[in-house]
């Protein structure tokens, strides 16, 4: 199956909540950060199993170090209800905010780390790396909102056969 075939199959499962104007505005705001090279939608909304109570999971992919929390908050605050953006760090750098009353969780990832994870999946394997396989599924199933350099698209092409190969 090619990446295009996978996208067509997934497109048939999507409902009208995907690619919302809020997603597009958030993606543009994140891409305005110097280190961000791509933004994709993940979670239940990307896979078409969301409902009215579902949150929005966005992934901002950074080249090099993830932008500092205050810089990220400044980019997102104009779109957040009440201008409030809360930084979370329990699972890595994240920003939580509400937009139009709905919860948005932005997970920040380093491009180099993503590439390394994909490389290991196809060479040494991921063995005991806990959530790595589920995470690779998230990258592969993600709906790319902004990717001007094709970085996430290239990872998704590599992952289209994972873990079957």
C-alpha cells in the first residue's frame, strides 16, 4: 500500500470536524515559531473515532531544540480562550489550552528524535521501548496540517508498512 492509498482509505473515515479552522490557525501559529517545521493532527480526530467530547491533539515538530515554553505560549495565547496557555512537562514538552471551549493539547517533538526512532524501528527494533510502537502509529496516522519541507510526509512514507515489515 502506498502513502496515497493509506490517505484515501483514511479520508473515507473522516468527518467534518477534521481540518477545522481552529486547527488551521493553531498550525499557522505554531509554524510561526522559528524551530517548527511541521504540525500534524493526531489522536481520535485524525483517525476518525472522535466524538463531541474529544480533545484535539496537535503535534508540533521542531528542528533542533523545542522552543522554550514562554515563546510557545506567546504564539498560542492569541488563539486561546482567555489567552491562557498552560505548559505541561510530565511526558515531555506540551502546551494545553482551550480554543472555542474545546481542549487542545500540543505535543512538541524533535525531528531528529523522530527520525532516530523510525530508523531503529527498521534496523535494531524497538524491543522494550514501551510506547514506541504506539507513538509511531500516531505519526503514521497523523493528518498533516503544515509540512512545507515534507519532513513528516517523509516519515509517514517510511512508516506506511510498519510494523508489518
